[in-house]
């Protein structure tokens, strides 16, 4: 809780908007003019000569809006955002990612943004904040799909792949009743009014997860996914607690609450199977970095839930890492996973560490673990230790299906270049297809 000029503000609601006069003796006299209402979070802002652009998340949807400047000097007390008559930038209904473009001209009333969604290649859009209209400048071309041409101003048409790919966003109740957003993609059957009828008892699926550091799971368009979708796969993205958006959502999945992230991911997987999106023995999971921790911990708790898994540069040996403050990110990670010098947080880390909770003589699914020798964030030894221990103590019949792939050149984010990234994705997909389809 923070207090400004007698007004108490809950820091858990994220940023708020305040102002003061541009005079030296007035710089300590801030006036709060906008506090986010329930279901809304202010993430950032851009300021121009006549416009203020706010980056907000409202009811779990990322939005930009512009407010006219200057703001009335006689305004009293904090107001709701609608009282500033904002213009919400028009976006497609299936939007999941909105990012600022190149906006360096302070005097401009044109704001450039980049829009992306799971079923829409990236769009570059100019928003005219003065006339409240927009121009679509460019849309990324994906081979074999439509090629976009510049469109006229004020057009309301965003070209996407909804004719080829079905997109659903559902909220799944977790173990404690919290509703977890789950985004689902699958191939559109144009011959069926109910596209779920295109799914059957043999449908394959891949569940993505991250759930740490308040980061939003990336669901922007990726042409690589088309190969799996065209094979009839279902791709799903679980926005578990610990991820981004609302600061309270992050708080509910960090430190001693990190177990919530694991159960959220598991319940999303169970939903996909229960509702017939994916066959019981044909669901895989994938996570990178802290997402690898999420998948690894979920497998420890529910070893028969997934039939294949990919852990990319995963954070697996959490306890040993958090006990070594000489490592680059250990102290920073105290805020996310807990400080092992505190007894209660030490016990929490022990209970969720994927390496320390590998279960003896239990059948584990085939797992592909990738590591990078020059990774400055997650030590290459974490993946090696996990694979060695898993092969030693898990079911003898399954242990040989736990594979380690180490890149001796790259760092945490892999190798650069389009073709090297394509090779890595092809290897991952080959593993999934071999372990799930065969």
C-alpha cells in the first residue's frame, strides 16, 4: 500500500497515472488522476505533444488507447479511464499480442503498432489518433498463404487464417477454483459447422507453458506451427499463474505459490483430454527456461499425464542453483522462486524442484531436453544432471527415452539465423511425431 497526498494506492494494481506541475518547487506534489479499475492493469505509456497512449490489459486482453492532452487542470481526485474519453485502437477479436512500433516524433498524432495473434501473421498498423482511424501498412507474408496489400484508411478488415485454423479461448477451473485462460488452435474443417467434430479419438496435441516472472506466454503467429496443425494436431497455450498481465496473477504463482502454476498446467492438460480435444495417450508438453521447470515439475506430479515432452534450456536443479549466490541470476530469482535461507521458502523450493523430486521406479514419458553450453542463465549442468538421475532411478524400460541434446556453440536463446532456428524446430517436431504418432 502506498500513500500520495493522503490517497492510499494498492501497489498490486500495477501502475497508476499521476501528474505534477513542471516547476522545481512542485515536484514533490503529485496528484493522482487515474487508478486502474478492477480487471484493468496499466503496463506502460507513450507521451506525445497532444496525445497520451496507454498500454493496458483489460479483462485479460491487451489494448492501446489514446487520451487527449492537456488533461483538464481542474480535475479533482482520481477518475475512471472512461471519464477521459479514450480512443481504443481497433484490433482483431483474436488479438493476443500488441507491441509499439517506431514512434520517435513527439509532435506526431500517428501511432505505429505491430499486431499479432495465433491465427494472424504480424501486421504493421498506423493509428491516426486525431481522426480516430487506422491504416494497415504491411502484413507479413507466409508462404502458401494470402499475400496482403496496403489497405485503404478506415478499413475494418484484418486478414487472418480463421478459415484454415480454429481459435478458442476458454477458462479452465484449476485445483482451487481459479480460472486459467487456455488458448486452443486446431485445423478448421470447412465441411463441418461444428469444427470440433473434426477432432477424433486419435487427435494429437501439444500444450505450451511458461508461468514465471510476470511474463505473458508468447502466442503470436508462428508459421512453424502450421505443419503440426495441418497434420491434425491441436496446439494449446496455458496462461498459468505466475505469468503476466495482472500483478496479482503473477503473485499467485511465485515463491510459496509456485505450486499453483504446476497444478494450473496439469488441469489445462486434463481438460484437453476430458473434452476430447486430444486423445489420452497423445498429448505432449513443451516449455523453455522457466517453462521447462513448469513441465518438469508437472511430470513429477502427474507422470502419466503427458506422453512426450520437450524441455528447452530448462531450469531443473532449482534447489542447488538457489543455494549458490555466485551464479548470475540466483539473487534475482529469490523474488520468483524464494530465498532458500528462509526455512518456509526453502521447503517450498524442495517440494517443487524437478531434479530433487524425480520419482524412483516410475514410468516417465519420452523427454527431449536441450541445453546450451554457453548459457549464462541456466547452467548446462542442470540438464545433464537431470538426465543422468532420471535414467538411473526411473523405470528401466522408459529411462532410455530421456534424451539430452547439447548445443556446444549457442547461449540461452539458441543460435541466430532463420535456417538454424528451422533446423532446431524440425528436430523438436520430429521427436514429437516419433514419440506420439508411432
